[in-house]
């Protein structure tokens, strides 16, 4: 004798709950970073020092002079930075699907990496030119991508940090955000604008160049995601761009004349 399953089905969320969910996820992650970047930029604008002479530090040391404690803090920050991705994965499972619906998986490793490398080559070079021009013109702070001590774990931590940024931003701001706003009935132009403005907003602490450059990058990434239906090529592109920026700065700062340093 068989009995009907009493297993509850996945809940269907109303548009209102979907909107609240989206605001909560962004409020716990990159939306909050956008607000912090706006406050930081306001502080930079009102400081007595010109923007071009101010410094935006990334991957700073958390315990100067204490490398093992510093390493523990760096690994903690990287792991904590991935928690919004875990939250998004959980919410998608509650929806009855998974992160695979965003194309976040390893089923097409070579093609994803190849596409990502091509995108990184195209965007990375133009982004560097834009940054140098904005910084020279006084519209951007001097960005110092690494403030870590010269110890054995510096390069591995910078690489981990780069890929943590890539996974966080592309899963939340690209895949998840676009999925939710489309479920809310937004058209593609509005969805792309929302994702791109958000991406630019949390880079505003760097200055106008960081805002504009990342908004343009956001539009390109949204269009490619719409075409490919996968975030993984864009995760790869972002990870490669940040790896080159972080590690390149650590190796070149003070040794080449064209790279602005504090």
C-alpha cells in the first residue's frame, strides 16, 4: 500500500517577497558596499587634499609586524566575503533550483576559461588606460591594490582575494540580481542599468574613474551574460583582471615610473 508524499513543495514567492529578499541580500553585501563607497567618496571630495593625491588601499595589512596573525585575518576576510554567495545559493535552493541556474558550475571549464581570458584581455587593458588617465586628471584616487607585507603568503592571498571578489560580484550583481529583477517584471534595459549602476557604485571610493569604468564593464558583462547564460566566463574574466592588478602592483610598485604609488 502506498501513501501520498507529505513532503512540502518549494514555496512560490510573491513579487513583494522577491523584492524584499533582493534588498536584504544587497543590504548584506554589495549594496551596503555601494553606500560605504559613496560616503568614502564624499569624504575624499571634502578633504583638503586633491583626489589625485589621496590613496584608496585594497588588501591592506590587518596586523602590521605580525605576519601569522595578519594571515589569519586575511583568510577570515576572504571566507567572510563569500558568505553572500552562500546565502544566494541557499535562497535558490529554497526556490527549487541552485546556483547552476546562473551558470555557476564547472561543467564547461575550458570554454568558460577561454571566454573569460578573452574578455579579461579586452577589458583589463582599457581599464588600466582609463584609470591612469583619470588619476592623472585628478578625478581618481591613487589605488594601491596591495598593502600586504613582503612575506611568503602575500601572492597566494592576493590571488585568493582576487577570485573571492570575482565570485562575489558576478554571482550577486550579475546572475542573482538579473534573475530577480527579471522575475519582478523588469525589462532587459532596466535590469542591465540596475546591475551596472550597482557595480559602479561600490567602486566609487576610487573616484570618478572607478565609477565610470566599472559601470561600462557592468554593461558589457550583462550583455555577455544574456548571450551566454552563464556567469562562469565572467567570473573567470574578473578573477584574471583582479589577479593581474593585485599581483602586478605588488611586483611592480616602485619599480616602474608609469604606475602611480602613494
